[in-house]
C-alpha cells in the first residue's frame, strides 16, 4: 500500500482505516505493475486494528472476490 503521492510502499499485515481532512477528494487505485494500492493524498490519520472503537473487517482477497457487486448510488 502507498499512503500518499510521495510515500514509500508498505506491506500491510493487519486491517487499517484511514481518515482524511474534511473536503479531501481521495482516490484509491491498484498499480497494475506492482499490485500496490495507492492513495492520491496522504491520510490525516491511519488507524490500525485495536487503536479505535471501530470494528475493522478482516476480509481476505478471496472473500472480496466472492462478493456480488452492487450498483453504485450517485447523488
């Protein structure tokens, strides 16, 4: 995962949640050459499992691949 345009790639071993400054237009994409998930801006805060009261899911890629896509709602 690359957390911002100037950040170095990191190997994630646990779920994370990211927080952005209000009004930030964030974009996450997968780099086709490296397979890394890249964010276009650095998050204001990165929360690891256990650092918040939120439940962070621990889906594997196989779990995600078996999900049926749902239509995106655009307001």
